[in-house]
DNA sequence: CGGAAGCAG
DNA sequence: GTTTCTGCTTCCG
């Protein structure tokens, strides 16, 4: 069995791999090698996200868990090891395969040179004897703690199997790098131990590419220097490594080639970004790009809604990335303040994002272009306010999530959304994801003909699969996604049907005039304006926001030249001093559990988080603002703003963001800007009588500052 | 600070 | 024929 995306195999189960099916293989090649191959569409990742979440929530019971991509987790079980030692619960034996220098390695595939496998699968050793020889006291301490760690790993994996149903593999050692290196040694469904004693000789002969953090580029650079193995790196001085590769990478390489890795396991929180993307052979016009965005954006919004339900947070930035045909791998990207009003209807939200993306695209590209990928994403998440907390009820209704309600209280109106409705939404979204297709592209990587290319760029319309590609999809039974898609399009217009019959599905042309207007409006609305609006809407404080580095780093500014490499993938080197020292014998045990599922060979996503900060910051944000009756109608925007402004409540609505507290003045300025803008809007719609200066009267001082503020902000252009 | 690049699965 | 769909971190101007 294999999972597909577009025309590629993205992962395959072990029987298929044995027959030569590999990751990122063309489906046709895979079918040749394995005619009976069963293909599963992997376009919708949500089942994998869910599975990953379940697995992570089990593993988290055993220690500090750090997600690595979609299906691997680092677990630091130091605490549990110590606790067991303190209680006298010593393990009588290792569980798993002890990796020693005697065990030969083999390369699993040339496709993935970084994967290490033991050449000879030893008889499964549940009670492997301790290594022979006379270990030093230090080594002996490691033996004791890693014996316990290997038992914990076995328990954790057993729990995953019992509770979620997946087989897993694990590596057990004193650091992330070592645990990871040996984790796949006895895949599937077994674990491998590496004693720190054996680390230097284990690492030395490895090709540099096997070292986590050494990718394609770094390997190439090293090779150019005549360095191919970890041992070759050892010949280089730390100074020369730092000179060649910079502080971070240089120090990391220096440590790692000696079998040492000081990077700590860092508890993973909720994702810091959520993105959706689609690739295609070609997209040459803004109109075509809009079609693609209209498929992607609803999916993004659904994921954001789910994220909101889980974490009560909203993103404050919208990012757009694209790849151009000629540029190969590189992606360009740009971002703006998230243009969405969360109180608006889903349709309005989609439209707002699509138009913002279009504006970004227009700012960066001129037709005709040739995009091969679009990615829309949300980042900079901020926690939302809690209902109540001294906010006016109108504000609560508009901007806040509901306060926790007692279980016996009847469901509110909007929150009552209902479980079935949620399920419907998810199903609809899955259908939407499955509507993703190759657009102008063909499966099997068949390029578009010149004529098709020309048609695409001339008409600005989107072409779908040519007839022969449809035939292929239908006939072979693979890519059931593509075939089923056509059949299930109940809403196709007549025009589309006709086009489809000719082998070219022209998706409905949008009303260009309408687009043009909307786009102009989007461009007119400056980022600063949207920013002000948005900040009012969300963000009291982000409970998961990272502490500013200064706070975490008492050693900031000090030298890191003590052999401690900065974490390659992300930590302040100073953190190490405050966490378990992986190389301090007996005090720590790193454990990597590599959770590679067999049931569905790929998975994703997050679980836990700490919410303690939310309450405190929310209560800090309380402000003695004018109370409103709960039962009144929703205020008009202008009234609402005025109320906030006159009530001196601005700071309540522009509270800490990313650890920074807006000053009262800044908050007032932002609020005043919103107020002014809203007045202009209402005037332009003739909803207000001409009465300039109304705002000015209220807070003359502030608005003087506002004038200078606006002058300094070159947003008129 | 935004965007590019590199790494990861 | 270097490709999928993500997500993270660091570097750099």
C-alpha cells in the first residue's frame, strides 16, 4: 500500500518498500515495480494530524515531548528515570537491541542515505546483557539510567500500541542526536540502545549526511572541502569550523562529530503557523491564481476555526508564498496583517483573504508569470480575550470567545453550533481538499502542450486535466481522487460540462469587474489600518508566546565558546545550562521515540500547551470601562469605538502582544485611527451628517499626537 | 522586522 | 524528470 499526492508516492508500507516502492516515486514507476500496489489518496492530511495528536498525547505522559515533523517525537525521560532511581526502581535489564561497534550497518536505500539500519537483525533481545569489559564508574551510571530509560521507552511504545494501535520504533541514548541515529536501526516495532561510551566510535565512520542537521547543502559544502565522514570533521579545528559555517553550525558540527549533542528536548506547543498549499504545473494569470486561492483559503479558514476551538487564539499575520517555474526550489513570500474580521461570515472571510492574497500577488508579479505553487498561511497567533472580564457585552459578543460555562447551562446561540454541524463542516472541507487537483497540470508529470500553455495564458482561464489524463486516472484505478472528483461534481455548470467533455475543464470565470473593485479596495486599505482593526479584534495576550530571548538567557552576550553548540534547530545555547545536562552521567537520559505508523504511514500535529499565562494576562487586561447591558443590541461600529475611546478603555483592547505592552498612548492612537476611519466610512456612505471634529473634541491632546503619528506614517501612497 | 534559505518528515 | 505538503529555525539586509 502507498499514499499518494498528485502523481507521486509520498510514503509506502514495508511490503511495498521491499518491492522497490520509494518516497517521491512517480506512481507509474511504482506500479511497474509493484503491480498490485494499493493507492490511497493522501491529499487530506487531517486523519494523519489526528493520529499524530493521539500518539503524542500518549507519549507526553512519559516525559517532555518535542515533535519532529509529522511522525517523530523526542522524549526526555530524565525526570522519570530519576524518580524511579529515587524510589529504588532499578531496571534489571535493557529492553531492546544494544548497538555496539560490532554491529554492522547497511544502507537501507540510496534514496535516503541518512537512514541507518543494522545489517544483521539480531535475535530480538528482550534481556540483553550489559556490555562486557570494565566500565568506568561514569559508564556504569549511564548503564543504570539507560536501562531504566529503555524500560520507559518500551512502556511508552506499548501504551501507544494499546491505546492508539500503532507500532513504533525507538532509539535510547543520552542525546537527541544519538537517540535519533539509532532509532530506526531495528524498524519496525523495536528499539535500540546506544551507550554514550560507544558514541564516538559509532559516529566517527558515519557519512556527514547521516548527522541530523546536515542536509543537502551542508553536505555539499563539506564534500567540497574533502570532508565526507564525521571523523573527517574531527580533523578540523573549532575555529575553522566556525569560520566556514558560522557560530551555530560550526559549534554544532564540532560537538556532534565527537558523538556529543548538547541540544535539549524542548516541549512542543501548538503549531506556530498553519498553512495550506497546492502545486501545479503552471498558473499564469491572476484569475487562475484566484481560482486556486478560492480552493485553498476555505481549507485554511476551517483549520483556523478548529485551531481556535482548541487554543482560543487567532492569527495576526497572513502569509503568501509562491514558487515560480524558473526558480526551481526557491520560494518567494510576503505577508500582511490578517485581513479577516472573525465575526464575519465564512464567505466574507474567504473573500477577504483571497483578495488580500491577490493584492499581494499583484504587488509582486506581472502577467504573464508562471507559478508552480501557492501557499497561504497564518502565523503570529494571539490568544483571544475571555468573555466577561469586565468587557462591555457588545465587545464580548463581537470579539471574545465565550467564558467557560457551567455544564448544566443551556448552550448559547452562536456557540451552540452543534457537533453535527462541525462534522458537516469537516466533511465539506475534506471534500474541498479533494477538489484540489493539478489545475493546469497533468498527473504522471506530463507537461502541458504548447497549445495548452498558450490557451492558459491568453484566456487567463484555468485548464484542468486533459482528456487522456482523465482516462488514465479512471482506467488504472489509481488516483481515485482525480477520477472520483469529476464524477462528484454535482454543481458543475453547463459550460464546465461542455468543456470537460472536450477534455478541458474551464472553471467558472470570475466576474473580473467585481474582482477589480474588491482588489482596489484591498489595496487602498493600508496595512496600518488593518492592523489597528485587527488588534482590536483579537489578542489579549498569547499564553504560548515565547518569552523574549533576554528573559530566557541570563548568559546573553556571554561567550558560547565553551564547547556548547547552540541548538542547530533552535535553542538559545544558554538554555542548556538550566536544563538537564545530557552528558552528565546518571543525571539525564535522552530518549527518542520514533513513531512511525504502520496503519497509515504518515501523520502530523500537536497537542498540549500551558494555559496558565492566559488567565493572568486576561485579568491584567481588565479595565474599568463603561458597563453595557448584556441584552442590548449590538452597537454600531462607531458607537462601539467611541465608547471604548471615551471610556479610557483603549488599553484593554490593545493589550500585550508578543510580550510587549502597548502604552496607553499607543493604544489611544490606534483606537483614534480606527475611530477616524470609521467616521470617514460612514460619511462616505452618507450615514452621518457632516460634523467634522467630533472626535477631536473628545480628546484633543491625543489627537494632536495622532496627527503627528499619521504624518509619520507614510500610508497615503 | 520581513523574507530567503536550509533543515526536517 | 527533483517532485508533495507541510512546519520549524536561523541568517541577513
